[in-house]
C-alpha cells in the first residue's frame, strides 16, 4: 500500500502498469485536460486498452465547470464506454482488475493538481480484490438498471441545451435542471421511504390542489423518494401519504410561460396555475428563485395520525410501513 498526497497527476500516471489491458475510472467529475492526458498516455501502449468510465451527467455541473461535457464527448468519440450514475461519490481507478487506486481525488485538473486530495495505491490482491468486486458490481447494477451508456446523440442534445442556457441565465439561477443516469438503491429501497416535511401554512393548498413546491436552494436537497407526507403545525401530525407523480422546476419570474412548455395535460396545467395564484395571495413565493414542484396523488390516509416525539423543523424520512402500523409515534430512519 502506498499513499499519494502531492503532485497527484504525475504520481497517478506513474502508477500505470507497463502492460495494461483494462482500466476502469470511477469519478463523479472529469475534465477535458485529464482526458486528453489519459488518451495521450494510452496511445503509448502497443496493445488496445479497454477503458470504462463511470461518472455523472448533470447539467448544473457542466454549467458551473465542475465537470466537462466536452471531456465525455472526447471519450465517446474514442470508443470509450461512459456510464452515467446519479449520486456518485466514489473515486476509484482500477488497472487490469488487480491494482487499484482509491481516495478523494476526482479525475479533473483541480483534483489532481490544485486541491488537497489523497489517493491510496492498493497493489496486493488481498487489498485490491474488494475494490475490484465493488466496481464490477457497480457497473453490473448500472447495466441492469437500464440503458445508461452515454451516446453521441445524448451529448449533442445536451450541448445544444447548454448553448441555449449559458448566454442568458446566471449559473445559480438555471430555470431547468437535467440529471441523467442510473438511480441505484443503497441501503433502504426508495419505494419504502417517505419524505416528511413541515407544511406550515401551505397545508390547505397541498390538500386542495395535490401540489407542493419549495425553493431550489440550500436546505432543500432531499433524497429521491416515491412518497411524501406533510407535518402539520402544533405537534407534527401526519394525516396523508402522497405518491409523487411528477417533479419539475419553474422560474417564478416567468412561471406562466414556463407552464405552457411542460409535458403535462391541460387539466394539470390549469390546476398548477390555480395553485400558484392561490399561493401568491397567501403564503407567497420568493419571486427571484426557481421552485421545484411536486405533483401528488393521494396514496394512504393515516387514520392513527402519527407524529414524531419532537416536531423539529426540516426534512425527515420514515418507513412507509411504520407510518401505517397504527402507532401514535414514528421514528426517523
């Protein structure tokens, strides 16, 4: 085992074996510079090298420069398979299914040159084998989850979208958010999890229109779930569980025009407009922000009206079965 903590680009590339038949790179972010360096390195091998990359495909990351769509495009043009995985945080480099390098560094210029990062080289089989198994299982799960191989057609569509957005919108105020990739369960399956949030003075709107909305900003980053419930004032009682039917974002400065472009029925558009107009009259919106909207379907009435022992603010997550088992108190996952 060896620890790499400085000059990571040079040290990482020095760890490439003399004979290389396969390379797997797992990195949430990649940059054009590192991919160019990689291709230059690979060209020096006499035999073909099978390269597979697992990364994220998120519009906001392309807009703010955290990751590079041009880097992904260059990989695909060189017949390298690139898979998209949502909520990816792993950074791993697997050589010949034997030697592994893992740590904190993304495969980016900043990650390998400027950030304070750490990489650990595992070149003994008993050390590297669990990482190899983890990586292959991750790849297998992505492939079983659906067709998440990034194609030139997908890249072209996203390049066109970025070109349209970039000149007219502040990166922090992007009106539409696009995330594409496999969603893999980690510990508890999402269909069993219920997101619970305090509804406050909007509960009557939620119940009337079956719509919920919150600003897209820090503090509202919820996990992906299939169900949602709302805690009422004075105790946090929950009376209904809703199935999340659809989610999308709207720029509240141009919400009327934005609604017309949504791929939803005219009935839903009218209901959404009425929700927004009624909310403007009462609770209101922060007009300069983008809001995320949830279209809901009533799933279960909680006749026992469960509640937390202490009704703190913020989001919580409950097991759907526990909400429905009749107990007056429920505990977070």
